[in-house]
C-alpha cells in the first residue's frame, strides 16, 4: 500500500502535526474530509502492518468528521500526553478514507473525487 506521507515523514510516527501537514497538502481536494464528505467518504486510518482499517472516532467512540488519533485502539498508540490524549501512533498507520467498504489513501480519495466531479 502506498503511503500519503512525504519522504520526509515516511517511517515517522503518525502525530497530530503529521495530520495537519497532510490536510494542508490536500486542502481544497478530495484528499481532505471537507472535500469528500458529500461523496460518501469517511475519515479513517489503515494499519499497513496488519491491514486493519479504523474509522476516525472521538475518544468516547463517536464517529469523527475528520481525522483524530484519540479514537484509535491502544495497540496502535505509542505515546499519550499528560491528559491521556493520543500524541503518537505507530508509523505503519496511514490516514485516508473509507467509502463503500474500501479504504482510500488521501491521494486515491483526491483522484476519486476529481473523477466524480
């Protein structure tokens, strides 16, 4: 599976800062939540080590409308801050979207949305 991350971020833990960089890179395209929500995409994460896909959730389990690390399972978490919020998850975790049961990385989602419109 191809990653969304730039070469500079490849192999690094997924953090809120990495998510911000990705969102900035895909701003205005179907590679960000605001650009694909109306086409049925839901923010999600893929663990490339296991192939498991996790929908983005708030810490209390409610579905999140954008990428959040707090709802990911403990086995992916590398570090939490003093208040218990997730600070970093495994480098094998990739952000993307789920639509009709399929995971799309950000590049794939951007292309799919462009083809729809």
